[in-house]
């Protein structure tokens, strides 16, 4: 069942200081768990930024499946987007290079091209996801995703290849997840299924995505009931991960 939460705005005539930035968010449960788009919107509001977010989020969906959704394709063709966020299936970016080239890259390129053809000023953001806690839950014969560390490196490479091939921006959620896991192994970023995010994981994701858009440091009192000290640490890890390596993530004005 397609989960679509849409906020439709009037066509943009000219950008004013109080206009909303229009975001089209394409993904699945790695986005809608704990309402990551809503957290991003609230963080933005705390920094006097207005985001209008239209969501096409379907459980387990891949880029190829999203392209079969006529409502989504029509939304891209209507244009007027400032940002388009692309978040793919959690397992397949860690598969073999041959599989990724066949099953992911062409569909990401098509979505990217649709966005840029109809919204010439758009920034397409590739939402790098995270490795599963104990390696790919969809067990395959491919050994390079058997552990969290191996899976995370495969995902990182796949998203960076998509980012640079299409001249997009990368929101390095997975890299921040890896960094926070090393610095604070006591933080529980997963729910018991060992691949979906806990509220801490979702909060980290939201802060990485907002930093990718904002491109600066900030403090926010949006914490989603996470203890303040813990929320502050997560904010800092997210910001440091993005801002310390903008060239790698291809985030340039």
C-alpha cells in the first residue's frame, strides 16, 4: 500500500524570504519510520527555514518500483522542486557491483533526470542508508555484505557512485551512523529487527539530511524526547560528518 503524505503548494512565481522550500521525498520505511521528514521539517523551522515536504514513501519500495507510480512521475514533471531526496531499498545497494549497475543505477538516473528536466534549479539528494546490524538480513551468496562493516562500505560506495555520476548531493546518513556507532556504541540505533531505525537512528538521519540542506552548523531544541545531552551529541556527529567532507559528498552550491 502506497503511503503518500502530500502538502501541495501554489506554483512558485519568485522566491521571497518567507517562501517555503519545496521538497519531494522518495523512499520507504527507512524514511517514514519515526517520521524522519517531519523531524527534518521541525529542525528547519527551529532555524527559521520553511520546508514544504511532499512524500512518496512505500514499504520496501525500490527506485524501479517508484518509477511505476504515475502520481510520483507526474509530481516530478510538474516541477517547482527545490530538493528531491532519493532513498533506496536497504539491502540491494550492498549487493554485487554487477547487480547494482543493473538494478539500481539506471533507475536512480531516470529519477534524477526527471527531477532536473522539470526543476532546473533542483538539488537531488541521495540519502545514503546504513548497514544492517549483523550484515544483510537478506542473506545472499555475496560475501561482501556479511557483516555490518562490510555492508556499510558497499552501501557507501553505491550511494557515492550515484551521487557523483549524476552530480547530486549525498546525505551521508550511513557514514554518520558508522561514526556514532564507533564513538558511542551504547546508543541503540536499531529496533529489535536489527535494520530499521530506533528513534535515535531516525533522529541522526534527520539531522544529517537537514545539515546537507542547510550546509552550516546549528543548535536546535527539537529532540523528539531524546535526552538533551544525547540529542546534542547526535546533532554534532551529524553535522561533523557532513561538513568535514563536503567534497566527498559533492555538496557544493
